[in-house]
C-alpha cells in the first residue's frame, strides 16, 4: 500500500539518529519559524519608516556584513569554548539585538543594530554544524544535514507566510516575536543539549598542534572547496536577487514572482527527505558535479523564459540541484575537517556563503543594468560549469570519514551525562534503552586528517 510504503520511508529517514540531534533540529526549526528580520527588513525601512531604497540597501548590506565578520569568530569560539556555549551566546544575543531593533529610530542606530543582529544570528551556524558532526555517525551525516536543511526551509516557508500577516498588523510585533522565539531556542539549548566538543588527550596534543585559522587557510583542498562553495552560492543567491528584478523588467508583477519562487520552498519541503534517501550513500563527487551543472544551467534556462509557467519550471530545475547540493556539501566540509578543528572549518565554510550574499547583489545589479538579464543567466551557467570542474578535480582520493564520538567527552549538560549513541538512537525512534547499560566505544578508525589529504 502507498500509505504503508510512505510510512516506512519516513521511519527509515528519521530513525537511528541520536536524541541530541532531534533537540538540535527542533531548535533550528523554532529559530527559522521566527525569522522576521531577514525577510522584512527592506520593507520595514521603506514602508514603515519611510527611508529611501538606498538606505534600506545599505542596512541590509550591513546586516550581511555582520554575518561575514561573525562566521570566523564563531568558528573559533566553537572550538575553544565549546558548541553549547557558542549557541547560547549567539541565540541570546540575537534575541536581545532583534528586540532592540524593534525600538530604535535614529538611522545610524538602526544601521548599527542591524549589523549586530547580522553578527549574532550568523554566529550559531558553525556551532550547529560542528555539534551535528560530533553526535551523528559518518554514514548518517548526509541524512542528518538534509533533515536540518529541511527544517530550515519548512520553518522559513511557514514564517514567511505568517510574517506577512503580522507585518500588516505591526512590524514591531514581528521583531518581538522573533526575539521571543530565538530566546526560546537559547533556553532549549541550555536545558536539552549537552556539550559535544571532543576533548583531546595529552598524547593527541603532543602529536598534533592546535588547529588555528592559519591551518585552515593553508589547507589547499579545503580552501578549494570553500571557493567552489562561493561560486555555487553566487548562483543560488540569484533566486532572490536577479530573478525578481528580471521578472519585473519583463513585465511580471511581484505576485507573479511570489508564485514562481514559492515552487522552491514547496519542492524542498516535499522532496528533500525522499531525494536524500536516494543520494545519501552515493559518490559525493558525482553529486556535487551534477548539482553544480544543474544549478548553473537551471538559472541559465531563465534567459529563455517568457511566461510564468516557464519561470516556475526553471525554479524546479535549480531547486533539485539545491536539494542535492546543500547536504552533500555540508557533509563534505565535515569530512575534510579534523575533529578538533570542526568549528573553525565550519566557520570558514559559512563565510563563503556570507561573502556571496554581499557580492551577489552587486553582480546581478551590474550585469542586468549594463548588459541585460540574459548575460546574468549565461554567467550562472558558466559559474556552474566552473564549479563542477573544480569539484571533479579537488575530490579525488577523498580522506576517510571521521568516526563519531560514541560518548561525548565534554562536561555533562544540565540534564545529566551525555547519552551514548545507541541510547540516543533508541530514544529517537521511541524504543526505551536498557536501564543503565553503557555500550563501550568501538576502536578508533583512522582520523580524517591522517590519510590521503593530510591537514597541515
């Protein structure tokens, strides 16, 4: 029966993941449900406050710049202080700064607080991704990152629809609701998530130096992946930047763009889990090569769109690439990162997307104004081709996966000692683990940074 098959597919997609992952997933979902500032900042400044479009663009750019600044710093905090403290500081700071943004009125104050909101809201990403890598088995990481990406898009889709009604009533109410929900995430992290940062033994410290930002920058293979991630991010950013401008110049209304881009969110919510089941054990190099080409040429096809239906069809094409690319690329970053440097590596990876968010508006505006939208879509196709070739060359002889922590060696959280992987998985699937049985850790597998592509 189709219902039985669907139920089995859902069960297999979510089973076997530790309980801590699901609390982290819930925190991500709640956080994205309250995402109001990033969606309505420009409308708030122009419609509610009466500022010019140029000033609104400056504030939005400062918000993005804050994310660039915080990515690397948050990565360092994640490794030095731990995943849990970084999450707490980032989410609590986001809640406070968003609440302040609801009440400031002076243009300089708004710009400064928007920059702080960008810093705080982006600081949690390296910690979330590093913690997820700590607690999830290597063979489950693509699935875990995919489920987290699904939560991000589900939360964003729901919040975008609901926030529109809230904005019609009060923009300030929207900011305060986001602040409250973000603070709820911070409380959830404090109560439910124990620290997962690996603790290095004295022997490990003597054998391997600490990972610094210089170590990350000298890691040629990884920085190549960061550069390719930047190219891919430039492509996907055009869905919210170049596409609405091009559709507007072609005579389509904002409502038409809303319908076309809604296809992106719907497809991700509907297809992310089943597509992940299909790709999770396949060759990541092939997946990244194919998804880069499909993304580039999916946007390239927009040059030939003349009706709303064709625009929506092009959105379908590049959304499929996004569904494949996002979890595969995040899992690759973990695979290339030494265990004790995951925060810094994730911070550098996050920076590639933050910088792309700053460069993409300049690129799309310049190309559309000077040469026309067709040149922008052709450039997207070239960028996708370049990224595909880059992934093909960089991903030869990938290092082996890093084994997960069977029991997190960090200090116990407020809920008690950290669960073992087996106990946590049992909790996630509704099976009650044995009373106090502790499963010994398996023998350590080769470290990711000790084979094939050694880290400096």
